[in-house]
C-alpha cells in the first residue's frame, strides 16, 4: 500500500529524511497564508518542470512541496540576505516575516499564558479576589511565589473571560 521510492525523493530534494521532517514541523507552525504560499510555490515548481512519466509521480509532487518548503525557509533566514537579493525578493521576504510575526509569534504566547492561568491559578485567583486583593497584588503574588510574570491588566482580562464561561 505505501510502497514509494524514498531514494527518488532523496535524489530530487537533496535532503535527508531528518531535514524533510524538520521542514514539515516548521510549516505546521506557520499561519494559513504561509501554508497556502507553500502550495503555490510547489505548483509553480511543478509547472516549471512537470513530472515526466507516471512511475514516480507521487514522489515527484512530494519532492516539489519539500523543495518549496526549503526555499521558503531559506528566504526566511539570514541565508537569503547573504546571497544578494533582488528588490522583488526582498519585498517578498519582508512580507513573509511580517506575516510570521503577526500570525504566530504573539498570539501563541498569549494563548499559552491564558491557558496556564486557567488551568493552574484560576481557583487561587478567585480566592484572592474574594479576600479583596487587588489585581496588582495578585500579579505580585504570582510573580513572587509561582515565578510567573503576568501583568495585572492581562490577569484581569483572562480572569473575567474564564469567570464568564464558568457561569
């Protein structure tokens, strides 16, 4: 059922299995527009050199996707700046970096903190609020005794969000 020629993929992509796995993990952490761009680049590669023959067509398409991911990853890193870029490529690099910043870096971090507050500290925060502690005092308490730095404003927003869900 799953009999594919991995040597053919190795030959075309010039990457080992571990490197291909790293590219897959990288693309799964990206936003939807970046993933769509990866498939667009794959299609462009396939149109440049369509698969000749039907024997290894699936491997060839997979290799094109891996090559597109490799190119995207290379554009994102400093390697792209070393080789001298055209202005069009520089603009694309800038757009990709902005998209990564907007889509992944900040949202994921806030959600992680939000979930951490909900799972570990919500009951304790409720108890402190019942004892009339201010949000600033609760924030200081969490920093001192739990070694987690959360602003009092964010703490209040998250607490109110999850308190409404409990009702």
